[in-house]
C-alpha cells in the first residue's frame, strides 16, 4: 500500500486542487454546476500567479490527491524589533469525503503549521468549520480575546 504524504502541490496538480476547491464550496454552500468547467480551467492560473503568497499543500497517496490546504502569507507592518514580519492564515483545508476520519485533515494542518514555522511567521489564524474546530484546537489553535473580525462581504 502506498504511503500517505503531505507535500507542496505540484503545478500539474492545480486542476485537481481546483476540483477539490469546487467540491468544498459546493458541499458547504452549494454552487451552480454550470460554472465548474471555467473554474477548474481558471483556478490553476490563479494558483500559479499567487504561489508566493498562497502556498498549497496536498495530502496524497501516490499520485492520488485526497485533500488540500492553503497557507496565505500576509506581510505585517515593520516594527523596531523586526523589520520583516509576516503572519499566516490557514485556508481551504479539505479532504474528500471518502478519505475523512482517518487523520488526513490533521496531517494537512500539521504540514501547514510546519511551513509557517519554516517561514518564520509570527502567528497563524484560521476560520474553521464547526466540524474541524477540535482538530485545530488539538494543534494549539485557541480562541483569542484580542483577535476580532468583521464580515464585510454581503
């Protein structure tokens, strides 16, 4: 049996990542099927153009991609202690339904946190689904009394 690995997405896998992103949104919010082909065609272009700020990791068994997640890297205002600062935001962690409840999402989160540490990010945030909160909490994420958000898109 081929071993599971978490690794950076290969450029040739961005179409598969696009399919996973489509499935994630469809599962959570529903989307019209008629835009899928265009989305899957355009997403790889976006992923390549934004690869420096949106690092994509996949969880795979051999060449079969079972899940994906992004670490969005955001530069922060310099401080007298450190001129070069950045933080991260975990985005779009998704594992295909037939591979869930086997720890793959947790492996993706671990990989994204390891990448954040490697990049020297100050902090990592996430906007989680209710189902995944405990997976993030097990990895050190906690509610912050000073981190606030405002929903601005209507």
